[in-house]
């Protein structure tokens, strides 16, 4: 796993501003798409009556869907504007609902986390690698999972030199506001130019852009801004993440890759306390 290094005050990306703009586009189709992705992530298991902790809840969209699927939801985010997004969604869809709590809190604050108790499902999409201390953040989520609890985490894939180049661009985006438009446009073209070309040659210009909401209910432009602005930025190889949780009594129950690219790998772990991986015997202590 990479190390976050020292993060200057105010250098962390203000995700909440991006999420507030995203909520202006939120509609029923996006909510349903996000709900479908949440079902798939968790293996289509029922959430009725389960407790669900949404760490770095961002726009609040997945907290909303978890509540809609019957879970008791606790949403936390360190960004005040993200907290406001969650409160707005709760007020709109579940007003005065005791089954959905929203708080400002940090995954790097052990005293705060210690007061939360444990949960059936701990959900951290694209969050832990933006804390500036990913290893500490990963360790912080472990005691939050109750007996036989599940932890879902998405972590950026380590692509070596390519990841280091993007880290430098993200840092530049944060430190040089006058370059943000140019860097966002560069990111858009890097991520979308081949797709635009393919769709056009197939006689379906912009079809992938228009259909992007079917993937987790997101919007492509807001994801572009989230990507280039997302700093601090850390990455990990899948074996590092798996071994980290394996050593703490979790089995890997699901894994979705990003095709070897720069995106997130999605991990679903289940607490067993046995230290077994897919039923295999425990590895030798000297394993590399």
C-alpha cells in the first residue's frame, strides 16, 4: 500500500461541493440504478432489519438506498457539505425518520468511532484511500463490523508509475485553482475520448455518456471531477488489501476488478475469525 504522506491544511479535496451539484441531477432512475448496484455488491442478500454504516457517505445516495431496502442507516462524513447532502436527502425521502442517523465524523477519529458500536454492514465506497492515511483507515473499519459482519470497501488499484503521475496531477489540481478547468478537461479527454470515438463510429454518438447513470446512478462529469480532485490519493494491490483483512479474521466473499486499470477494485469481506481465504488453510507465517 502506498503512504499518504503529509497533507497540508486545506489540501484535501472538498467532495461535498461536487456532491451538492450532483444532487441537482438526482432522479428516480439514478436512485434505482444505485439501489441495483448496492444489491449486487452485497450479493443480493436482504438488508431488512440490518444495521448499515455508510463511511464517507458523500451525496447520501447509497444511504438513501440502504434505508429504502430496510436497513437501519448511520451516515458519517467529515465534509460538512456532504453531511448537508445527506440531511437534505433524508428530509426529502425519510423525514423525521429515526432509522437514518446522519453525523459529521472521521474514520481517523478512534474516540468517535468507538462510540458507534458495531454494524451488520460497513460500507466505504472510494473513501479510505482519500484520508491521507489509508492503512490506518482500513484498520479503523475492522472493529466496526459486528459478529459475522460484512465490510465493503473500494480501493484504487495500484498501477505504479501511472498512479504516481495521477497523484501529481491531483495535487496540482488542488494547489493551483486556476488550472482546474484545464486539468478537468484533460481528465475528461483521457477517460472518454476513445469511448466518444467508438460510439460515433458505431452510429450512436454519446450513447455511453447518456447511459452512464445505469452504473451506480452516477453522472460522468461529476465522476471526472471526483477523480481529478480526489486528493489525498493512495492505491493498493489487491493482494495487499486481501491479506490485510485476512490477518484480522475476515474472508474475501466478493471481488470486482477494474480490468487492471486505474479505477477501484471492489472488495466484500465477511468476518469469520478463522483467517481462512476461500476455505484454504492458513498460510505460513513466513509467506512473502
